[in-house]
C-alpha cells in the first residue's frame, strides 16, 4: 500500500490545464469608433490651427454655438435646419467634407424631412405685366387744343381748309409754324408701356425671389406659420420664388452668390461670399429682418 496521490488526484484539471483556453469569449460585435460630429469638427479646427473666435468671425456663427456644436450639443442652433447649415459652414472652414457629417446628423436625429412643395409658388415671369391706364387728362387737353386749332385754321384758310385741317388733325402735315401737332384718337392717347417695368406682384402678399448668380448657395425658406418651403442647394443659374400672406423667413448660406428680389424690388444690400444671412420680409418695401 503506497502513500501518495491517487491516480484520480494526479489527473490534471481540465479547466486549469495548460492547453485550456480560459480567456473570456471575444465580443465580435461591430463598434463605431469614429469621432462624433463635434469631435471631428474640433479636431479639424485644431489641425488647421484655428481658434473658435477665428472660425466664428469667418462663418458668422456665434462663438457659443460653435462651442456647443463641438460638444455635440445642437440645441442652441434653433432647429435641425439651422444645425445642418452650421455644420456645413464649419466643415467648409476647417477643410472637412460636410456631406458625411450632415448624413450622420440626419441618421442620429430622425432623418432629413422631405421638402414640402410650396403650393403658393410664384413665378414672376408668368404674371402679365400691369397695364398702365391711359392718361385721360392729357388726352382731353390735346383734343381741346386740336379743336381750337381746327376752328381757327378753318376761319383763316377759306374753302380748302377742310382738307388741310383734316391733315393737321391726323398729324400728317405740320401747322403754319412748322410744328407737327400731337396725334390724337377718339379713345384718347395711350402711352407705350415701358419694357423695363417690373412685373406686378400681389399687394396683399409678400413675394421673394432668389437667383444664384455667382456660384451656388444653401438656402432655407419658411412661411409665417413655420412651414418649411425649401431647404437645399440652389445651383448657379437657378431661381426659386416663394410667397406667403404675411412673412417669409430666409437663411442664406452663401449670401454673396444670391440676387434677391422682394415684392418686385431688387434688394441692394451687399452680401459677402460665404456669409450666412438670416432675413425676414413682409408686405411693403423690403426690409431685412
């Protein structure tokens, strides 16, 4: 009888054997290790050696909003539409492609809303120009002068006055002083319409027309009740026209590329290329909100 470990006790423990793999199972689930939108913008800004103040000054996005976006806080942007515009402007300044960032923003915030077709779209070129009313006062004065001239000429010219006065009335022959009389008609004189007249616009609505004349621009347009009329890129050479009964709110991502007409009048404000402008227009003369 031997004293020592029994064969069972000398058998190696399967769980603790050298060949056993006791490491926990690896989790092969994919992880998104990309930096967030705010981190990507911040890292690109630092790599470009730009301060927050410098980025704010060149994009016109206020410093607190830039800082909030870099912390992935988009609540200070005023809505998803403005947040997309800010992301696009900041990415362009620090040298990033804005499209992947905006696509990621849409995926994280419920997707991009489908543009609502603007029912009251106003096409200025389809509206018939306003016809100018005849100047009846001038026509009456001209008719009285013609009658007086006819009677006087008849009294002094004798029997052949009928033919000559008829020619004078029709403007085919000059009078005795060599001046040609003003032609008149029974319906009164009607001035020719000016070819440069601005197309008529409804006076009870506000009408805004945007044309990209010097490059493309990102624009957003809302009606008075907050309804989104358009949100997207306006390519060079394209135009958009919007109309509302009370007010149109605009955000122009590259205001310097836009030619703006409000209520039939051209807005003469000088916007810079790359400048972000927020504008509001109502009935009457154009005034920047």
